[in-house]
């Protein structure tokens, strides 16, 4: 579930700079705090870093409460779970037409935008030409909030950070 949220948001961020000239933004790097709140009010917080290239390459590096890396390259998704010594390899189930989605994004308040994809409404908070927060409810009615900090655009990072070699002792799960 976490990886589905991660890959969708990565793709959303790549192209979601509302009134920002996103054609000029080639890369995005930030720290994130992802809070998942269930219907009973129980919260789980994840922290880490995200690296995104406009070409569609995304890496979510979860550091807390567990280490996990989610690589998205095109339609392929690789989830590295080092504590379990396993890799999950899957592909995107739905075509994500982000450009069309963003053309439909509407300003609903100061620094607040709303857009919809696959029956899910996303609220985007943008300040000083940077996405600071994304919030939505997932398919299980969990409230998801992802706050970004230390945001940097157009850094020069090598494609090698998006490459992963599967260790020989890992279990590989194909979905």
C-alpha cells in the first residue's frame, strides 16, 4: 500500500507545479514526512527522502520507522525491503495521465489546489513556488498527508541512484 502511494505521488510531483513553470523543473529532491491516519485515528509516520527526475524516475528512501526503498522507472516498480531481505517487483496497474490531471487542477484557496485522479481527490499546498504538502484519502479511507521540507529543484543527480542490484540472498516476489 505504501508503495502505491509513493509511486503515484512521485509521478504527481514531477508534473504538479500548478502555477509554477514546471517545464523548467528537471529534478526534485526533498525530505518527507508521510502521516497515515486510519478511521480510528491511529497514526503511523514515515520519514525519508524522495528523488524525482522529470523523465519519470522516482526513488522514495524510507528511513523511519523501517528502511525501505521504492524505485519507479517507467512502469516498473521495485520495492527493496532490506529488513525482510526481499524485493517486490511489480508494474503500474493504471495509466497515469498526469498532464491531463494537472490541467484540471483548480485553485480553491490561497496556496491550495485540488485535483482528482481515479476517484481520489488530492489537495496540494504550494508556497513560494514549491509543493509543501499533499493530502488525500486512500482506497481504505486512510487519511494520507505528505509534508515536504528541504526542497531542492534542478539538482544534478546521476541516474545511478535509480538503479538497484538484487542481492543474491534476497527473496524476489513478482506481482
